[in-house]
C-alpha cells in the first residue's frame, strides 16, 4: 500500500506543485491549507509523513506540531517543516524539542522534496 | 584681642611722672634727711660752716634723686616687659591670634638692662604681626576662591541634574560619590551607603568598573547592558565606564565614572528592521517558491496535458505578478522614506475607487469565506485625489481586515459625505486591537504580536496608508477597535467642494 503524505500550507499553488510531484511518484497525498484543517485530517487518519508550513492562518505549524506531539497516535509521526523563515528556525532546536526530522527552506524544489520523501521511506525509518 | 589701651598708657604716664606716690614712698627718707639737716644746721651754727651744710643738703637731695630715678626706670622696664610678656602669652592661646599694631608697641629704653632681650621680643612681635597680616590677606583670597568654587560646584551639579542620561561616580569600594537625578533610579541605599542597583546590570557594571580600575593608565569600556525597571519593563543602556586617570582631578584609588545612554529606541528600531527584512524576505520567497516549483515541474515533464501545462504557466505568471507587486510596495516605502514620491492628483469619484479596491480583495475574502459588504453612498463623492495612491490605501485597509478576520466573518466598506468631508470606513468582525495596539498600529514595521501568525505581512501596509491619507491628501486615518470585537479603520479626506 502506498505511503500517505499530508501536505499543509496556506499557499495552495506551492502545495499543489508538491502534490503533483509526490502523487506522480506513487504516494497518496492529502492537502490542507491551514494547521487546524491538518489537525482535523490527521485525527481522522494518521498519515505516514507530514510536511507543514510554519506561518498559516488559524493554527500555525509550530502549534500544530506541539499539539500532535501531545497525542499518542502522532507522538512519533515523522514531520518535515516547510518554511521561508530560513535561519530564524533552528533545525537542531526543532529536532531536539519536537522531534522534527528537518526543515525544507522555501523556495524549494519539488524534485528535492520527492527525493527526501523517497529516502525517508527507503531506509525504513518509518 | 589684647591691645595697648588707655590703662596701659596711664600706667606708663604714672611711671614717667610718679611724683605723688614716689613722694609718699620717700617720706621716711625725707624725715631722716630733715633731722640730719637740723643736726647739721645745729652743728653748722655751732661750727659756723654753712657751706658744708649746703653741700650736705645738696648731697642728700642728689642721693634721693638718684634713688628716685633708679626706682622709676625699674618700673618703666617692668611695665614694658609685662606688656611684652602679655602679648607673648596671648600668642600661645590657640585660635586667638592677637591683632596689634607694631608701631604701638611700647619703646624700650636703650639704657635698660632689659634692652637686648626686650628688643628681641619686640622684633619677634613685629615680625609676627607682619606674618599675621600676610596670612589674613591669604585667608581673604582663599575665602573668595572658596566661594567661587562652591558656586561652580553648584552650577556643575545643576547642569549634571539636567543631563537626561544617568551619570554617576563610585569610589574604590563601589560606594556612590556622585549621581545625577537620572542615575537615582539605578541606586539602592544600604544605611548611609548607596550602591548601584539593578540585578544583572549591576553585576556587569561592577565587572566593567573593576576592569577599568585595574588599569594603571586612563581607560574606558563601553558595553550595552539590559536593565529591567521596577515595573518589569526591559530597557537597554550603552554603559561607558572611565577611570579618569588622565584628569588632574581624577580618581587616584580605583574610582570610576559611569555614563549610561538609553539605547532602547535604537535597539527597537534595529529589531524592527530585522523583523522587516525577515518579513519582506518571507513575502518574496513565497511567490518565488511557486515560480521555482512550477518551472521545475514543466522541466521534468510533469504536465500531462496541454491544459495542465497552461495551468502551470498561469501559476508562474500569477506568482511573478505577485512578486512584482511586492517589490513595488517595497519601492514605494523606500521612496516615501527618501521623500521622492510623485503625486498626481485629479478630481475623481471616491466611490468608484473604493468599489474597485473591494473587487481586488474579493478572491482573498472568498478563500476565507468572509462576506464582503459594499455600503457605498448613493451620492457622487468627488475629491482631488491621487487615484492609485488612494486605491492602495483602501486596498491595504481591506487586506488587513480580511487577514485578521476569522473564517466566516464580515468586512464592510462604507462611504459617506459628512460636513464637506468624505468618510471611508473599513469595518470588520475580526480579532480587534488592544488600546496599546490602536496607538501603535500605524507605526512602521509594527505588527501585533499575538496575531503575527494569522497572516504574513511586512508591517508597512498601515504606515503606507497613513502616509497616503494624511500627508498626500491632507486627511486623517483613524482606528476604533476593541479586542475580540472587530476594528473600524476610517479615512477622512476633504471633498472636492471644500477644496474648491
């Protein structure tokens, strides 16, 4: 069964590009446009991987992660952050504090995102 | 002060003309002399030698006169010596320097056996008097200098108290020597001694003082220190600590002067600039991310149909347009900063501009299921305006309203003519603003902390709108808001009728 990736970003154009790339590579992709929608979607069905933006309406990326880590089902959910904030978010700190696998800086390449996701599932980390 | 007074003079006169008292003292001698004279006269009568008698009388009177002279001179010497001794005694009295005129000192008879020692005493007293006069002159000069110095000190203290920056000086044991009124807040009192207060800043200041104190030559150190006041507000001070070793009247044993400059405002501006650059770069990266992603999708042949290829190209064009608008906005701000804005005003209908602005925001509002209400006046509201600029200001207000109104809310655009002025209100049912935010919301780069994550922004939109309304159109931009109960931003500009 194909792996389920949840994409969360209020920039629908950007999320659509990643969705096209990942779904053509065989992943099952769900898109949400803010943190609240993602939280609700995850509670319905836990994905294998979450890629989320940081700054979003209703519920921001960091707050989404904090809430997910409090839930047993998503305590260890693999998460990557997508952000244009660059140096303001420390990957090390995110990893240490919230077990975030890494930060993908915007503007990102869909190719690289696909490779990252492929590598993640290939090594059997999840 | 002992002086040669009238009683002394009387004494001296008595010494010089002592007849009545001297005569009393000489009565026994005179009785003896008279008896002897009678005997001699008797004998002379007997001997008939009157010459001898006369000679004897002369001899006796001579003896008496000589005795009288000797007594008188001795008394004179005693009076003069006593006077000199009195003066010498007074010289030894602490704090009672005698004031006398050297000329008025009694003269010493050169035939007196006391002439040599009394003359030395007289010379000493005379030179003492001269020295005393010199000292008196110096003391007066010192008094004048002291008064001037005290006046200068008072002036310095007054000037120092008016210096807005805290200035203080401490001794080798960090105890306070001087502090102006601005520095008072930094001090705490331990009994009689006052020291620098202020938690972490005190420790750092004390370290800086200790450092410059160790230097054998003139040295100073400057650092920026954080300070939390009694109300818990954080401020930043640039502290300069100097040991004043290069000053003639500087500190000899480890004292230091501390001057603090409040750099909180500069720090805040730095912080705002950093946040602005961060927000601006974030805003620019987002459309760039779209362009880059879709160009890559096209390059990888991900477009499976012509429709999809066109969709990708539309996204690229849209994102490029967005990037261009953002750059225009940044340039506008830069132009406003540099004061090189080109304004081109013409008579326009404000309702028309407002309606167009509302349409610009319609897609964003629909995406958030926000109802846009157009409540424009049925009257023609003519005004002399720069069309593009006024449109930009209304768009900025509408954009903020949509950004900070939760899903399902309402944003109303209203226009009215009131008292020869045109009123354009943008009312929302959004998160609202606190009283402090209402005051600060027009500041450049200012963003409401708690709402930052609701939407991306540069913190320039309202600053730009205020500049357009107030500086370019001579109107007012105001805000009425309550936390949690929505906000109303109101533009007021003169109508064309009023201008004419």
